[in-house]
C-alpha cells in the first residue's frame, strides 16, 4: 500500500481563517499554517493534495498556499454536515486510494528528524491498514477529543490494535470502554489529528451520509473501520498546537521558534520579558 495523496480539512465555519494565519517557521521563513501543512504532507510522500474549504474561500487559500497553489486542489464543502462529510467531499479526489489526512487548524511539531506525518504514513504502508496518531491524554480533556480503546501490539509498546472508537467520551464511559493496561491512571488514548485512511473509510462515510441527513463524524466511520478490518493507533511523540485555542497562535509560534536555530535568542527574550513583568509587579506592590 502506497500513500500518495493527502486531504487537509479546513472548512469549519468557526475555524476557516486559522490555516491562513502567518507564522515564522523553524528556519525563520514567514509562512501560513496552510503552507506548513502542505509541506509536511509533501515530505511524508504525498504527490497530490486536496484542501477542503468553505465555499468562496478558494482564492484566499490559494494565496496562503504560496508556491504550492498550482499543485493543490481546492474542494468546497457545499453544506456543513460535519467533519466526516468534509472528508467525504474529497472522495472523487482520493478515488479509491489510501490517503493521509491532517486537520487544517493544528500545527504539528516533531522533536526528531522525521515528522509525525512521515512516521504514521510509513507505519500504514508497512502494515497496509488505517493508522491514527494518538497521545495519552488525561481524563479532564476527554470532552475535546475522540478516543480509542484496544490492545497493545507486541513488541511495540506504543502500537495498538483498535477495537473501540468514541467521540468525546465522558470519564465514566472511557473507564468502562477505553481502558488500556499500562497507561497511567486517568489517561486515555486520544486522537492526535493525523491519520492515514484506507478506501473503506470513504465507503463508510458515503453510506452514512446517504442513510441520514444528520451531521456525520469521522469517529463514527472509524468505529466501523475497527469492526471491519485491521485498524492501528500509534503513540506519537510530537506535539500538536491548536490555533483555535486561547492564545493558540502565540503558543504555536513560540513552539516553532523554540524548535529552531534561534532557540537561545528566543529564550533570552522570554526571560527578559518575564523579568520585566516581575520587576513591574514588585514596583507596583511597593507603591501601595
């Protein structure tokens, strides 16, 4: 199984401007988040990339894609029928092939030479099945993520055969259905935001959308995948940064800067900033 296509979703109405935000990457180059994600997809082996966008956003996204605009296909999501529907909009693009999927409002940073996308693609190609990146997540954050349950695949400590997938489970539901021996108490495996998906996912989404007018989630489709074919989850050691979170753009920019050659200078300026704030706080306290 070769993964030569990538689908990036960026059509959510409340998040559609986030991929257009400009960041300074680890090498000091000014780029949009969208451009960074495109380049990570290319580095992972993708030769064709589709971006699912809100109708009418094609031109602004083409501008944000920069030099890659001519080689990227922009696909509008005509109606807001959920995350699963956004992915399904690229069905004709994937055309029965497996594909890398990344969400367009997250920045992914790896601390090793290979990116998270590269590692997940390589595993999916080796195992010839769908693979999702996951990270152990404390139960207080479960309502923000989809989560998986399953069993470890020996001898790989961070590799799991998935048998259960739940969208934003409650702690009680997670304790009953998603416990995995060996994880820290109160922690569960939640999606990282990078997947490699087999053609079965598109088939399932197509059927779900035909059967109901309700919004369709990717998690519901992945739960069905786990029942029909091998589906793996792998713990990823990278970090994800949600630009839609409070101060998300700021934190993402700091993460990029601290992962690059200017790390020392950035740390020095942060220390100076904190020292100035501390001094200002002490001065304010002494005058009352």
